[in-house]
C-alpha cells in the first residue's frame, strides 16, 4: 500500500504482522477512487483541498484513509480502532511520515464511543466486512456529537452486506469498486 497523492505521495504504508490479523486494507484503487470523489465529486470537497479539515478515521486498521488525508493537507486526523495492534501500526506509519503533530489515536469500540471533544468534517467508516458494525457505529457517532453539521461520511462495506442507514443520515452517493460498496452520507 502506498500514499496516492500529496506531500507523501508514493510513501509505503507498512502493515505489521501483529496488525495483519486484525485489518482488511482497502485497495489502492478503491482508495484513489474515493479520494477522487472527495476532491472532485458533486458531494465531495468540489475541488477544494483537505486543508483545515478535521478528519476521523474509524476502524482505522492501517490508517491508510487518515494518512492519505494528512498527505493532502488535513489539519488533524483522529484514528480510532478497537485493536491496539492496529493503533500501534498506525502510530508507526504516522511517525515515519513525521505527522505526529497532526494525529491523535484512540483505542475504542466504534459502536460505543465516548462523548466527542470536537466534531469532524470528514469521517471514514470502514469496519470489518459482515461485522454488523456500520449502523451502531453511525448511531454512536451521532449520539456522541462527533459529526459536524456539514460533514461527509464515507462508508465502505461488502456488496453482499445489506445496510440500513439510521434515519439521521441521508445517502447522497454510492459507488462500487470490486466487492466494495462506498456510500457517501450526510446528516439528514
């Protein structure tokens, strides 16, 4: 896996043996397509940059989404995962790219989040496939006050998963990349 664009373009994202058992990285192809939508799409940033955006990478795994956002100029990224190994791996990659000052880490169950200290403009939600975590995670984000009013939430899941998004959210776009479905949500 590599960073696709920005100041860290081409840099490798390492995956430790310990973390490998707990993560399913999004393919570089799908990640690039998602960032193209975010940069140029109708419901994305419409050509604007990631500068000054606070990003939340839920179920961060390797941290690839958050690291890509940092490479493209995000102000800060909070990486959340229930796996200590995944967080340790993401910390390593963040330090290797000298982005420590722009990253925060939280080991937590994404379906039972504490109250937020701040709200996020861009949220990546990429839980393990077939874990039935998307709906409770969205409810937890909403109840905890994690979502900025104009936020865009990127949700990835397997094409064979039936997802019912909570009524607090509106699906504004959907794309398919291989077996991955990517939905873009906004607050209703």
